[in-house]
């Protein structure tokens, strides 16, 4: 679980960043 947890966190963070970018713009 700990091995693939960082990948999920990275994907979620990337998606959140992109979503926030669209909201700001």
C-alpha cells in the first residue's frame, strides 16, 4: 500500500493543481 500511495497522491495533487489553475484563469 505504501509503495503505490505516493503515485495516487501525486496524481491527485496534479489534478487538483490543474483544477485550481482553471478556476483562477
